[in-house]
C-alpha cells in the first residue's frame, strides 16, 4: 500500500431538496469522483421570523465533495453546470482549502 499526502479542496453545494443524489451519481459515473457525501438540512431563516409568527421551514440537500487541488476547478465548474446553480433559487456553492489529505493506493489490486 502506498500512502501520499496531497493538497485538496472541499466543495460544498447547497441544493434544492431531492436533487443531490442524482448529482452524486453523475460525479461518480462521469468524473470518477467517489469522495463525496450528502446530508439533509432544514431550518428557518431569520428574515422569516421577522415577517410572520408562522415561519416556513426550508429543506435543502447538502453535497460535500473532496477533490485533489489539481482537479478542483474542473469539478467545481462541472458542478456549477449540472446543478443549475447559476439559476435563481437553485442553491449556493463554494470551495475551500483543506490542510492536507492522505490518499492510499492498493498495490496488486487484481491479485
């Protein structure tokens, strides 16, 4: 087994509920990115509380993707397109640095 430290980026997408699973499958099948996960979030915004005593809860899917620094822009641009995040009310996306990550490569995988 070969273990190497590398610089990485963490991409977070806040998407409409029910959309992240399809994006995760596209990442896996088209970009070969398997270091990602989804979770579900809900809450009430501060502006809703000011307008009404009956605040509406918002639900979102959160997609988190860890990629090597050298692929970060490629994957970020891909996510921007496939999620439709450039359209109004389709979510939010940002990328941040990760101090260090470790990759492992299994030697003789087929044996």
